[in-house]
């Protein structure tokens, strides 16, 4: 058994793979990851940009799509849904064996719709119906405009991965959208699933930059601590939200908790341990989605121990100390949300441009 198996069996945390490539699907490498303990897979526009632009494996299908009369964007979705569909089949045994807890594959709606509620809702519904698999998660960004579509998708019993969550305030709103969606859904709720993707490492990247600019010993002592603190406070909020009479009424109808998913968990600062954002956020009813290099690192030397609810008071003290230095988490997380939306949209647009150039050369 591997550390990835131990993470789930001993601590109740599901390790997922945050990457996809066609070569992994065709070579059996993705199936190998599942055998090693990976219990789900996430993707995003940046991942697909790297996969498609960095490989010739998609050329044949893309050429066929263009020659059949599809435009560039429709051809892009042909490539994406082919990969996602194949991954869904590979992960389906995990879904069945876990009674629908794990085995999910996530695909994101067009990132250009992040500020368009009606467009997001329509795109999410269309993508869900196109792929039509019980272990599919439709990814919807947790912008203010994304909250209503999230709630509506849950009401329609469509499973959702809510992405790009940075702040506790927005996380609370996401959980409310999930619960309200369940309350509006009819009948049994046991076939509805959702995760809330709380982004980790990017918080340290931005706050560390600000701490370096301050430069005092007090400031520098806080480097590398904000992201984990934010995650621990998010977990405490999760535990509080999914308890009490309102939640128990939904449990009686078969509802499952919306598990927090730790995203952006590769270490960006080489001075920090490469498994920092795994080791420090381990606990039950959680998911950690890791890039393949971080999965390999954790398999090699990660520590399997419950840490998510240790030193929560210290986590609060870290946030308070940052506020005392004039670093306001609400401001930082809003900036990170805007940057995250822009980055995914940029990846999407750049890939469509590259595919457009390729289509032109084919013609």
C-alpha cells in the first residue's frame, strides 16, 4: 500500500490528480495512478492549454474536427470532452466502489463566462448533458456571479466542483449556495455531490511578496504561514456549517457534505518543503488535488497524520498578525480571485488562437 492509500484509509482524505494528458490515458499511466491510490481527477483551462499545445497527440482529432466543418472553439470542446470522457471511464470503478464519494473527473465551463451568471448556468447544463456521467463534476468559478448558477445546478441534481475560492467569506457563500440548492431539490438527495475548491499556495505567494516588501523581522517571521492558516480556518468553518438542525434535516433526505478540496497545492517557493500544502492540511471529509510532481513527492516522503484541526488558534493569530501589519486578507483574496479568472481566460484564449492558426494552416 502507498502513502496515497494511507491518506484515505487512515485519515479520510481523498488524493486526486490535478492534471490530464491524452498520453496518460492511452498509455495506461492514468490507470496506474488510480492503482497507486489516486481517487479523482481535476482539470482546468490552463491544464488543457499545456496538454494540447505541448503535444501532437491531439492533431489527428483536431484535423478531423476542422475538416468535418466544426469551428475552432467547437473543435476544442471535442478534444476536451474526449479526454474527460475517457478519464471518466477510468475513474468509474472508484466511483462505484466508494458509493459515489470519489471517482470524479472535473471539467470547467468556458472561463470567459465567470462574470456571466446566465451564460455560466447554460454552459454548465449543456456540458453536464453532453458528457452525461454520474462521476462528472462541472467546474464553476466561485465568483459572485457564479453563486446562483451553482445553487441552480445543485437544485437540478447536477454535481459541481466550485473552483477559485480564496476567502472565508466567499467560501461561506458557496456552502450556503450548496445547502440552499439541496433544500430546493426534490426527493432523495443521495445522488448529488459537490466539492468546494479552496486555493492554497497562491495565498502565500501574494502575502509573502507583501511581507518581503515590509521587511521587518516581525513580517518575515510570518512568511509561508498564511495559506495553511487560511485553509485550517476554512475547515473549521466547514465543520460548523455542516452541523445542526438545518443540515441534519437534509442528511435525513440523503444529503452528503460538500467536501473542501485543497487546490493549488504545489509549493511555489523552493525554500518551503515540497509537500507543505499536503502535510499541513490532512483530515477527514477533505480532498487534496495535487499535480503529478507533488503526488510523487508525497508518495516518496510525505507525512500521513491528521493536521487540519491542529493549532487552529495559531491560525487565527497568523491572520490577526497580518492585519496588524496592514495586510488585509479580504483585499488579497479578491485580487487573487481576479487574477485566477484572468489567468484561466488567458489560457483559454491563447489556446483557441493557437488552434485557429493550426486550422488556417490545414486549410
